[in-house]
C-alpha cells in the first residue's frame, strides 16, 4: 500500500502543474530536506515527514537565468514562467529508495536529477559505498531507460547534478575529489554486481545470462574504470558541483546548483 501511495503522490505532484521537475535523491543525512527548505524560503512552508516525498514549487533565484530565456528580460511573462520548477524530495532511507527509482521508470516531467551527497562524510568508507550504490542504481535506471527506448531518437535526456553538499565544513572534500571517489566506488559496485550475477548465473547453469549481464553493466563495456563521461553515450551528463545549504547564521552557497538548474530550464 505505501508504495502505491507514494507513486501516486509523485505522479500527482508532477502532473498537476506540468512544470519541469527536479528529483532530489541521495543518502539520508546528505541534506536533501535542508536544500528543499532553502529553495522554499519565501514561500509557504510545508510540513514534511521523512518517509513521504515532499514536492515544492520554486522560482529560480536571480541572477540565475533559465537557459531557454536568455534573450528575454525579467518581467516578461515567458521569462517568469520559465523560472518556475518543482523540486521533489525523496526519502533517502534504503528501504524507501524504490519510490525514487519508480519515478525514474516513468519520468514524464523529470527535467533533471539532483543527487545530494555529504562531502564531509564521503571520506568514510560506509558513507561512500552507500552513496555509490545509490548513484549507481540511479545511473543504471537512466541507462536502461535509454537502451530500451522504442524510438531511434531515444527519450529526452535527463541530466544529473551531484550536489556535493556541506562545503562549509572544513572536513568536506572538494567537488573534484568527490567526483573521483564516487567514480572509483561506482566501479567497485559495478564489478561486485557483475560478479554476483555471474555467480548466480553459474548456479542456475545456462540460459541468457550474458545478455542480462550486459544490461546490468553501467557505462562502457570492457575492463576500464567507470567514468561519469560514459553516461554521455546514453544521453546523460553528470556534473559534480560543490555548495552548502547554509544553516543558522552561516550563509549558504548554492550558486553552482542554481546555475545548473538554470541550464536545464
Ligand atoms: P536528508 O536526510 O538528506 O534530508 O538530510 P537533512 O536535510 O535532514 O540534513 C541532514 C543533516 O545535515 C541536518 O542536521 C542538517 O542540518 C545538516 N546539513 C544539511 N545541509 C548542510 C550544509 O550545507 N552544511 C552543514 N554544515 N550541515 C548541513
């Protein structure tokens, strides 16, 4: 029942307005709720329980400009319309992640995916593996969406922003290091999954195991390490940008993230 309810809420949120929607995903504690609240500042606050998705309608803050409206000026109705988007916060808890992946299976209004990670925690093995597994699965959903597309043109591209959050903490790694660490950890996740599939396949003996293995393999084939650039092949760009939400008295710095959202609008 909860899964149906959540799927329903997701669909409703996006289809009710038709606005471009950005899906907020990532491990618990990364700062998704904090980022949603930051985006929502100035609008009516919504209550949020961590198990339910939260959808808010937001405006791209100035001086950021929607890419589609570079030649229009503020005040122009088309410009103002282009600034509107929806941020859909998803539960990061392991058992609840299927809601996020289900939305990816039918992402009608999804314009982009924002994967939030805690750049100060990514140095810990468990946090890194946790983030890498989740991001691997998100990217694999996007890859499958592309490879199973019925049209030759393929579905509309869904870009991914890895928002390396909590840059205000001195233990935070810079975005470039977050990128390298995630790519390496995703390589390990992918290799582990492939080995598990092979072992499982061997146990079952025979069948179309090789075909399945290929479908489950993220990025380019071959022995090389996974690289976010591999995702371009399937129409997805992955950008890693640092920032922080800003809590209490400290100023947030989300300019890189707003900039990225603006590029997609
Ligand atoms: P979620 O589980 O991804 O929704 O994460 P939350 O938004 O609940 O944030 C988890 C914790 O990280 C909370 O205690 C936040 O106050 C804290 N937090 C979120 N963003 C930042 C940030 O940019 N800097 C710092 N220092 N703490 C943050």
